[in-house]
């Protein structure tokens, strides 16, 4: 298997198993996906597509430093996980936000499909709707609408509500809206419908890792269902 010139690997001998592509390994859900995939005995190789080198090392990990606006051909893979995301505040403009959340994710999906990937998992958002008046939700919805046309045998779309995770350790800025949301979640607790409660990034990652490998259709994982699965110990 040929590897992009900017790729680095910590092993030259990889056991038989699934080969996975992961875009967004430095985000809340992406970090949990990376941890889970590397620990999965059914996964032989994880190709992490990143803008900057990762500090992580693992015998199954291959890191590819890429330009998402000009992706090279990707290694052959069985499945791809799309976890790239930002905020308009961090991106600086709606156009820059769309370049990450829509363009980059779609580009990876297209390249992964061209490399032979048959299944895909997407980290979307609870309010995703291509007709939404809210720009964030509309972009998320447009990406969801674009992916089925790529020809994946299985496509799993996770729609989490407010994500819970340690952003400081990732070097991500504090998000005031999340602080308010978590305070409301703690105060009202069971009074909030399960789909609207805050959800741990690890639960979203676990749900995708559980469903994607055997998916044979387009499936949507709602936030409440992912939390319920986690509560029942379905990792």
C-alpha cells in the first residue's frame, strides 16, 4: 500500500483487519473515535487525516498531513469517519465555516469512496436541516443531503445535541453557549427530553463505531438513542 509522502507510521507490520480513514481526529468526537478505533481488535490500520502532525503514536496509526482543499488520493479503506468541524466564531466567517464543515468533509467522503470505502460515519448535529434558516444547521443538513449520492453501501449519521468534553486539553477556546447549556442540563435534568440533553463526545463516538462497520443503509442516530445505548453498556 502506498502512503502519502507526508504520512508517518509507527509500525511496518499490521495485522489483518479493517482499514479505517478518520478526518477530524483532533476534535471532541474525533479524538474519542481515534481512541476507540485504535483499541478495536477488529481494526488493523487507522489513517488519520490532519492539518498538522499528531502527537499520538500507535502501531496501528498512520498520520497523513493534508490540505483538505486539495486532497491527494487516499489509501484503500473499508470505512471512513467524518468528524471535521468548527464554529463560525473560530472560523471567522460563514464562508470559512462552510469550507470546513461542508467542503472538507465532502471532499474526504468523495476521496474515501474513490479509494474503495463502502461505509461512512458522519458527526452532524441535532438541528441539521438543508432548509433551516439557521446557517449552522443548514450547512449540516446540506452535507447530510450530499453524502447519500456518493454510493456508500452504509451511511451512518450521528446527530448529537450539546456535546460534553474537555476542550481545553485540545487547545480549543471556551464556548460560553456550552456553559449555559450544561448549566440548564444539570438543573433540569430528567425534565429535558433525552434528545435535547447534553451528550458525552465518547458516547457519540462509541455509537458510530458500533453501527458503521455493519451498516447497509442510511441510518440516523439521534442523541437520545446514543445516550440510551451508552447507559445500557453498548460500546
